[in-house]
C-alpha cells in the first residue's frame, strides 16, 4: 500500500480518497476496508521541524528561481555555468551548446537546470526542476554511493529532525544480500525529502536524494498509478 499512503500527500481529503480508491482498484483485487491506510503519513513519515528548502530556496513559491543564481558558486570547470535570468525564463541554448550553459533545458511547462553546488559537507551536481513561474518543484541528486547518502541522512537529520527509516535488502547477481536504507521527511506544506542509500535502481550501491514539492509529489503519485494501470493492462 505504498502508493496508497502516498495519496495522503495530496492536498484535500477528497483528492486523497479518490487516489486511495484508484490505487485499490488498480490492484485488481477486493481489498478489505480494514487494510486501506487510514492514517495520513504526517504521523508516520518523519515530520520536518521546519519548512524544507534547498539552501534557502523554497518550493512551490512563484518567483523564487532567481535565488538559484545566488546559491550557484563561481564556475567550477569549463562547462558548469550558473543560471542566468534568460535560462530561468526558459530561454535555454540550442542542444549543441548545452554544455556551455550548465545543462539548461526547457519545454512548454518546465525548466531543467544543472550546476555544481555545495550542500552540507559535500559538493553535488543536482538537477533543478522549475515551472515557468519560477517555482522550484524538484531537486534531484544521483550517481553517488550509498555511503555518501548515509552521510547525507545524518546531515539532513541534524537540520530537520529524525526521518522515517525503512530498511530492506538488495541482492547482487551472485546472491549476496546487502542492507539498504530509505529516509523520508515531509514538512507542513507537503514538501518531501527522500534519501535512498543502497538499492536505487536495483543496484547494491545505488543511491539518490530527491526533494519534491507538494505539486511535484502529486504528479509523481499520478505517475505511479499510471504505471500500475499499465502493468495491469499488460498482464
């Protein structure tokens, strides 16, 4: 019922109920009422002690994109450049010039930017996803080791408080099993941090760190339901 619990990240009780009903229906089975999650994850997911931001940049608030220019450090190599007012407005360079402009891409509804930035005790190369109103919707950090993300769990815990921890295992090709950790925080506005240390994409050392706004999380839940429907249609 992981998807079902994610439904509680939607804003209204009506949206939550409709999402739960759809998630149950997509299982193709009759699920007893007693098994449908009733407790919003605010009670089970780590409650952030303050509003979640990325280096002071808030999520789901229009006109905040310019703050990314302020947190971007000076050029760190021959292609990593800070965003500009032009790229933040969606005026990204042509594809052949992307590496000259810090990997800026845009479409009709979103802008995607990348640049190196220090975060806590480390330096990362996150992807920033914004809408055309300058609202930060998602920050994603990938390609790092489980050990790096274990360290990030400690750093984020110091800032936002203890997370919900889910521990499981992943198995390699020769059958050896390794522990994995997923840590989750959510704030009062519905912004959510998820750190995976081990097991990302089925890899023993796979790891990730994402921050999603409430709007982006709702889109993610919708995508999860669509994947369930697609899987059911192909049974």
